[in-house]
């Protein structure tokens, strides 16, 4: 089943692809058939630089449970980083 679930956001940072490191322009999160993982459906996260073509891509395919765990870890790390940054500014 194709879900048409896709979220695209701007991204600043770097990703590592087959030709080495590249600057990011976007992150793409989708829920659909994976390309590689042996799953019926997967949360796929692509970190891309659209200006450099299809080779400027770093991707992961996760089960829903793994994606939830990653979401929690990101939320906790972001909260801790924001606290750290606020203490530096004080």
C-alpha cells in the first residue's frame, strides 16, 4: 500500500554518502515501502542536498517502534542541549 505520507523540512548540517561528506539542504521523512529493509512498510529518513543530485543522500529505514525510540531519544537530547545552551547564555 502506498501511503503518500511525506514530510520535507529544511536542514542545515552535513551528511555522509557514497562520495563522502556533503552539506544538507533538506530532511525527508516518509512512511512507505522501504527500498532495502525487509519490512512491509517503514519510516524512511533521507538527508539530502537537492543541488548535488541523487548521490548526495544519506538514508535510514526504520520500523515504527525504532522510529518511536529515535523520536524519544531526539526529544531528550534536544531538551538537554537547550538546557545546556541556556546555562551558557546566563
